[in-house]
C-alpha cells in the first residue's frame, strides 16, 4: 500500500505547487479613446474599460476595439500575460479625415442637360471634367453613351487601408438629354492582394467631392 501512497502524495503536492498561471485571474483592458467599444470573443462588453476574467479553463480571449474615426484593432490576450492592465490605443483613421460621408456614394444620380448643350458638346464637357480628376478613361463610347474611368487607388499607410474610386456615366432616355452618374468608392485592408478585400464604402474622398457640382454646372440645368 505504501508504494501507492507515495506517488499519490507527490501528485497532490505538485497540484498545489503549480504556477499561478492556471489560477483564475483578471486583466484590465483600457482603451484610448475612452469611448471605444470593446468586443470579447465577438460579444460587445462595454466602452473604455473592461476586466477580462480568466477562469482555470480559459487560455486567452480575442479582443476587438473600435471607435468612429479610428482604426479598428484586434488582438489576442493570454492569461499568462504578466501585465495587470493592458492599454489599447487606437490610431486616428486618415481615410476618414480625407473623406466626407455621402448619400451619393455607390449610387446613380441623374443630371438633366440644359437647353443649348447638344449631345456632342455634352460628351466633350463630360470627358473634360473626368480627366480633371482621373488620369485615364477605361471606356469612352460616344455611340452607346457610356464612359467610365479606371480605378484610382489612394493608400493610407497609418490607417492600414486603401481606397479606390471610379466614375461611370451613361446616357439615359428622359425628357430631353440626360445622364446618370455613379461614383463608386470602395475600401480594403492595405495588404489585401489585387482586387480582393474591397467593400463598398459610403464615403467619398474630398478631392472627388467637387466633381458632382462641376458636372452640374458644366452641363446641368440650373
């Protein structure tokens, strides 16, 4: 019997002497800005400050912090982290500063051509305006009344995102000469390869914002 008691006693001692890492503990998460929203394992848990409660079975938590106008940050926090408090500072999103929210982003809007401007003149003016904002036209078919620019990509390294913009114009049947215009604007992670990762973005970069008014002034009805 003694030969069995000794190993059992040794195992019990080791359990009591194991490192504190297996014990339940708390780690405080503090965000900057203080109004940033905190998500833990996909669930919203609060703003600004949150205590991660590790039980014996928890090894880590996936934490996501986000705030309007800032770059979202996602990280994994382990129970074995020796820090009692972990600061999470968000960077201001450069792409937000460089853009404006727009109801017209990724939607067609109509420009009715004013009297005195025929189809040939309207096409010439439309082309001139487009080339004021874009380096090249991808398609320009006067016969079908359709043109679109190539994608223009703007990169924001600090925000780790890139924005691409394209304009499409097509002639439509209306009471008189008219065109539909669409400013397509999409956002993707900076490291996304090629065409992948882009999603519609309901904002327009400020350098393209005057385009709408310029089109209206050049060919539209007052």
